C-alpha cells in the first residue's frame, strides 16, 4: 500500500508541472481527489458496515472494577495480573456480533496475559513470548504441570469469557490452585491461590 502512495505522490508532483494542469488546477485537484476516493470507497460509512461502535457488556465493567478494588495499586498502576481465556487472539464475541481481536488487554485496568497465537484451521502458531509459552504448556497439559502452583508469572486472576470454546477450560474449576470467585452473564473469574512452598 505504501508503494502505491509513493507512486501516487510522485505522479501528482510530475503532473503538477504540466501546463495543462496548471491552467486547470481546480479540475485537476477534483480528479486527483476522486482517484484517491475510488481506491478505497469502503473506508467511508464504516468500511462497508464492517466497523461499528459496540459497548462492552456491563458485567465486564463490574469484573474489572472488582479486580481493581482487590488489587494493590502502585503509582496508579494495578499490580495484579490477569490470565484471560479462551486462549485465542481472534474469536467471536456474542456481544460484538463478529470475530475480532481479543479486547481484554485494552479493556482491563490490570495487566493481561492473553493468547496472541495465530490460528488457521488446524494450524496453531507458537508464541515466542516466554510468558505465553508457559501458559500454553500449562493449558495443553490441562493444568497438570506446576506452572500455576509456583505462579512464576505472578498471576492473580483467571478471567474466562463464555465465548468460543470456553467449555474446554472448565477443568480450571477443579484445579487446586484456582479458586472460583464469581460468575457473571459473560465471564467466570477465578482467584489464584498464594503459592506456599513445602
């Protein structure tokens, strides 16, 4: 796309030096503007209705407020970490009505670890981020490794959105280091128990 923009500007600069363009400046400007608009007509009116403002559900705000109220705050920053599940970068949210990028990190006031893995069909991309690698190992073992017990990632909460394949994560309810905290219409929230070495 950048190449087209550069070539368009170069072409317009070259044309602007022509006598016929100089004499008919208004027509040339209108023609150039129409060419630009023809290149991307769907950018107007919500990209062909693909973009529209959507409000987050009320219970997302309630959960965010409850987590922030229980969390330590240092220099205005929440010190608790949230693991957001399902572990997908792109998924469908009922309240949004479409597939979208996981909005958790932009919504919650506390830091969020969420799946940034690219998925296509049966292909599952591996994340290069160390924290995500740890979470993936824990999830793929259905919590059988000691990642949550030792809690090296410093997690305080697990927020499970009732979207996509969320039922596949219900084994968390039986995990000894995850304690059910609250359930809302769209979310289930678990507290991470403090690690006590033996």
